[in-house]
C-alpha cells in the first residue's frame, strides 16, 4: 500500500469507498486564513505541552470495530482486549490504579467498557501501566483537551463547555486563533501528538450510512510534518493529506504515517458559519 499525495488543486473524483468532501478525499484551506501567527502558536504549544498534564488516546480501535477489514493487526495490542484477559491478581492492580477504584466492580469484568467515552474512563496511571506491563499501543501519547468533551456525539455541542483554565493559562495565542475560526460555535478542541516512530492506527469515526453530511471540523498543523492520510479500503491506497488547515470526512478511514520525530495537530469541532459554508460551496462548485 503505497502512500500517494493528491494536490488539492487537482480536481478528482473520490476514490473507491472514500466519501470525502466536495468530491475529494480532503481539502486544503490554507489560503482562506491568516496563518501568520502559526509559528508563534507552535512555540507556545511546544512550551505548554512540556508543562501541562497530557493524556493518551486511541489504544482500542480494534475492539471498537472501527478499523478496516484486514488491517486490524495495525492496532498491535488493544487495551480493551487486555483488560478482559487479566487474571484476578492483575485486575486488582488495574483497579487499584483507577482514580475511582470503587467505580470498578471486580465481579463484572467482561460486561464493562473501559476507556475514553466509555462506561468507566481510564486514569493516566492505568494507561501507563497497561502500556508498560501489557504492551498496549496508545498511538497518540500526547492528548490535551482544551475544550473537554465527554461523548463523541456531543463534539459539536457547545452547551456547558469552555476552554479549560490550563488552556487559558498556557495557550492564549492558540485560543485567540481558534476563536477567530469560522464556526458559529465550538464544541471540542484538542491537541493530538504522536511520538517519534509511532503511527496513528487507521480507523473511522462513524458509520458512513449514518451520515447525512461530513461533520464540521478543521485540523490545524502549526508546522508541517504530521502525515495524516485517508485510506481507500477497496484499493489499499493511502492518500496523504497536505496543508496546514484541512478538512476531510472523518467517517472515512484515516490514520497517520510513522515518522522519526514528534508531530501534532490541533483539531477544532463545531458548526461552520453559513458564510463559510457558502464560500466553500462556491469554491468547489458543489455541496460537501
């Protein structure tokens, strides 16, 4: 499966099983924004990440059933599978590392879903232990929620949400940039980073048949180098995404290539303004 790059200026039909946006696997929107502050934001983010607590994310894509058939091994060791296989002694250790051990019923180990957006969240201590003791692979080992979101389906809902106090303290330039983006409201904002040589396991964020139109979000890369790709599961083609501000259909399979350096992006979810939607429709001469 060779990686290829599709220049955004080249009009092409969406390949195979890719739904895409505007008939393309992705769109690069750099020219629609003032990106002059991104170098300063990069300095701010790197300094902030060195001082603020971060979590892990990913690590259970196979057990979630959101990986393409035949590529499940890319997930390596899945934490949901590991937790279900723990013996009593190991499960007791796992339970003791929880931020709320009483929330974990030792007698109901198979029926509970653990982890992000599940019945029982994982603590950072549990994730570190699962990684070190049981070789669980967490693709994104830098995950900072600037606007926390409890459930995936609520990521565009702004009710009761705001930037965390830590984000306001450490990331004022980043927040100022995000607030100027063309959203009527923002329901989710996070920084997602991968360590050197790690890959982002290929997955999709929802079932395509349940989608009326692509979810509204922007992925911002203050510096190039995070090689996100969209996968055509029918051909195995990995279409590498280019640009510092991009939009793609996250109900398509997507992942991140491995590279020998740390890289990250900022994702912002919400609802695009009517004016921005119209700009995109006029630009691409079709609905998304």
